[in-house]
């Protein structure tokens, strides 16, 4: 499937910028199941400094904000060819060893509720892959998808206890419980082509877990499936912070994201 993507982020600084650098993880990965045909980024009130690859093989664009600016806009657009591999990404790659994805982070650490679910899931006598599918279903049963109830700093146990959250929360809960069961797991940020709309208010997030005979396998807990050809992987990490689309540092000011506009649609491929 050929997907056309446009992603615009506009954010505001509370006072004119003296000095600010932003790290942008907005470039899709060249990886199993997807090929990047073209990708470009445009900036308003910012300019690129350099591009590097981080420890998770994420492409990071480092940009500096123009002195005196109070508003910055970043627009990405491109085309990606995708293929359905039932969520299987395959062998482990990256600069971090596989065991590093067993360590909990502040956003994934289980509390009482998640530990209880981990105990229930862990008692089942089944393959690792079946356990992970069962875990994904159990989380969606317990935690309703509901926007506006959590934010980027919400930790997994908070969302689990509240019984609602969004895709980021579902992914963190899944990752935290999988790791508590001895299964390496990681966070994925990216795009999903929706069947009922082109325009969206945000990107998407899901989780991947490591299965010995398959390698990394994706689980979209919010939609109850493994990623297919409608998904585009952009960044991965131990949690949201490692894969966040925009992070940065600034001197004497703070920034707030005003709006995010995402459009993902299928393009016809000329034979």
C-alpha cells in the first residue's frame, strides 16, 4: 500500500526565544514492511542544524529556533510504501542490547493494578505470542480508549487505575506488564491510515514485544490488532520519551504545542 502523509505541528513559546534547540523524531524508519519513497520537512521560525541517528535507530533532526520567535511550525510530508507482515518486524537492531528493554521506566513501572493483571495473564499456560495477544485484549477490556483524560506525562499505573486513556497509555501499560513477565517490550510512535477519515488530530502509538522465533512483533492495543499495511513506524524507544515527535531545550522560556494536524491517505500505484 502506498501512503501519503502530511504532519504539521505548531507550538508557542511563552516569551520571545533567546536560544532553543528542538529534537524532531518525525522521519519514518526504513525498516521491515516499509520503504520511504520521499520525505521532506519545512520549518517556520526555525532552521535545521544537523541530522543524526539515536540509540534506537531513530532519525533525529536537530533544529534551532530563530532568536525572538514565539511561534514555530514544522511541516512534514512524504510517501511510504507499506506491506502487511502481521506486525512482525523481525530481528533486533539498534545500539541497545535486547536486555535493556526489560528494564522499567518511570512511565511503565507497574503498580498494584497492573501487577494483578500480570499475575492473571502469567498464570496461563500458552506460548509467548498467545500470552501477548491475551494481554493486549485484557488491557483494552480494562482501560477504555477515551481522549482528554490523560497527557504525555501520565504514567501507566495512573491510566490503568483510572480505567481510561489513549493509545500512549495502552502502550505503556502493555510494555510495563510484558517486562514484568520477562518479555522485552518497546514503544512505537507512527501513523495509522484510518478507514473513515483522512484528517486526524494526532499520530498513533503502539507497542512491540520480542518473541524468540519471530523477533519484534507489534501490538496495537487500542485497536485490538497487530499492525498491518495501514501503519507507518516512525520512532521506537523504551517509552514515549524516547520516541516523542518533538522534544527540546530552551533558555528562559517554555513551549506549548498548540495544534497537531495529521493527514494519512492511500495513493494509487501506477502499474
